[in-house]
């Protein structure tokens, strides 16, 4: 029998914290053969990324391999020297990190970073490295690759940064590629393009791949086997068809039930995440989540009105003559691929940036006339809050979770002392954040936990309009279901309006009364969510729906278009 390319035996990893050691992996074992693709799924903190970092010896200083073996081509990498591991990295095993912008060097061009990877493992001239770098950009289908060689990461979209990361990872023809949440934050069409690209490259080059993801649809479509992790243990492993059609472990059953499908309702997801009908832990039930909202009576005042909004950056138009209106308590979805203008719209409405033209009215008052630099002093600042897409960029690394939630409450309300603490604890609980995590700093938390801090911070001041910019992009499906249930209940109970910006079309369908589809900064379709998703009129909307990954067969798109 051939030796597996990678064999992990009874792997145990612990992290040192100020509250004592924490066991992150508790006896994980699996094999991966050459050319095989293995998916690892599970919720935040389950040990997915720790497994990858341990296998590549990239654990931070607080982490250590307490027991077990990591055999790569029969050699125990846990016993190799740092020098020997550096020779393996890139040349034999490589990793695509979850956040490409954070992984890329912001002060070196794309071409130089590719050349660095190439010249670390082979003797070649600068000219030869540049030529090879150009070939790699072409291989990952970067548009205008000659120009991108001299671009910096901040000049590229999220999808292009991810392609650059893939190019760097495959530069030295590794035998094993580990992709850690490679499509987090990408729209559905870019996500499909990136995953098709990874599948093609690994097949053409005979590479094995470990795909770490919280998206069961991606794992089902692109992996030959899927392993499910919970609390540092591997609890189930099988081929996708068997795993998702007849899961055996209770945790796998909850993951499958909590994953959105074409016909899912929010109540289905929350009940699935809880493992029982009727709700989720912490009072996250959605008894009214799928009840139709009564039509707004004629003459009900508009909460938000946007008229002919335009935003230009150095001559390029990011938002082009967009108009929309929202009533109190309404949830409006904004969908579209990267560069469509969704996030720019959210920042314009939150008054974080100024428009080039057009009007923004809140409660009938022209808040667009207030310069963005002065809006934090406006009485409207408390009324309009935003949950940002990337919690890593929006959280102060020197603030604990408690301080991050408390800071806007102290700035925008009169609450102090016990009342302030009570508001923070309440907001954390409603966002699914356990109280024992409130004294931790961002670097001590998982991506999903940091995303929940962002949600708790936004709702703590009791806004009237909540702008959610990809709020569940970093969350696993079970936590996503609970958070969505909490948000929906909050909206209905408090008559809170949502502007829901997301690339997850299934989530928008369930959460939003109406949906607007943006393409290249312009509105191409809008209407009630149920009708738009069931019978999209525009070719672009149909393309977005076709790109949604599914882990179980659903009706063909032609049947619902």
C-alpha cells in the first residue's frame, strides 16, 4: 500500500493563555493521498485552521504540539528544524490564507512578492523571476497581468488579491496545497471562479488539497472526502454524497440542517442550529421570523431616502445614479459581485464618506449635506450604525471585547457604571458571544467570535437603521443561523430597519423584504425578495443565482428562472 502524502496521527495542540492552557486539538487523525482533495468543515473554534497551522508548523508562539505525529511523505515534520521546514514551505507544501490582504505585503508589488516566492527555492535572475511571475498571473486568470505585476495589494479587489495568493502558493509546484477559507468575503460569482480555478490547477498539476471552509456547499462540490470537526475533534468523515444525505453524528446533522438552501426558511435554519425545533440557545428563537410583514400603509413616513446618488474615485464611478427608499422596520438587501458598489453604498448611507452628487435623507432631513468628517458629532450618529465586513480591520487590537462593545455606548449614550456593563452583557448575549470571552483581545478570538463583537457593538446603542456589510461572511453555518435569527427578531421587536449588504443570496432572500441588484454601480433589478429570487428578470441576477453552491441537489435554475 502506498504511503499517504500526509498522515496526521492523534494530534494534540495546546495554547497558553493567561487563564491557563487551552486544548485546541484533541487527538485528530486522518490521511490524505496524493492528488486527493479533502474538505474540513466545522464551526469557528472547532480546530480547522489550527490543524492546518500545525501541519505546516505555522502555529503562533502560544501554541505547541503536545502529542501526536504529522507525517509528510513519511517524515515527521513536527521534528524538523526551522531551516528544514523553510525548505518544505512553498516547495513541497503551501498555504492560501483566509485574509489575502493581511497575508500580502502592502509595500511590495505583486510581481516582487511572486519573485520572492520563486527565488526562495531556486536560483534565477530577477528577469527570469519576473517572467515566471507573469506566467503565474496568467495561470490564475488575472486580467491585464502585465499591469498587475507592478500593482500593490491595495490597488486590487478582494478576488484579485486571492488569485495573487493562489499564484504565490503554486509558484514552486507544491505537492500539497492547504486553502484556509479561500473564498470568505467573495461574492458568489468570484467565489465560483476562484474555486473552479483551484480545482483546475490542482488537477492539472496532480496536487493534493485540503479545503478548510464553513460552507458545506463548497465542500460538497469540490472535495472527494469531507471531515467534520467539533471542539478540536474529528467527529465524522465520509464522501460528500453520503455525509450530507445521511449524516450520522449529531453535530453533522445540525450543520446540515443549519446550512441555507434554495427552499430554506430562517426558522428551519435556527431550529437546525439548535438541534431541536423551536429555537436556538440563548433565546434566539424566531417564532415570527417567516411570518409575512404587513404592507406599509400608504403615507407611512420614509426612514431613509436616497436620490440619484453618485460616488467617483479618481474619475472612476463606483456608484452611478442610484436611488432607493426604506420605511421603518423594513429590511432591504443589496446584492452584486465585488466592485458592484454595495459597500460604497453602505458607507455613503452611514456617512463615512461623502457623495459626489445626489441626496441622502434620514427621517426627511438631508444628512447627506453633513460632511462625513463631522457626522460623528451629529444627533443622527446613534441612529445609523454599521457592522463591517472584516472584524480584523474594524476592531482595535488594544481593546478587549468588552471595551470594543462599550466604547460606542459611552460615546453616544449617558450609560455608565452598572448600567453600561449591563448593556454590554446584554448586547454580547444577543449576538451569541459568551461572557467569558469579553476579557479577551481580538488576537485571542476566532474570526467568528470577532464578527459577533462587531454585531454586538453596533446594536448596543439601539440604532434605528442598521447597515450590515457582509455580517455573516466569517461565520460558520450554525452560528450564522443563530445570529440571523437574533437580528431578525431584533428588527421585528424594535422596528429596526436593516440595509443588508451581502454576497450570500440565500441569506438575503430569507432576511430581506425587498432586494436591489447592483452591477457596476447601477441598479439592474429590484423588487420583493420572494419574486426576485423565484423569477429573476435580468440575466445578471440569473447568473448570480446560478453561482450559489449547494451541498444537496435542488431544482435546476431553469425551473425557477
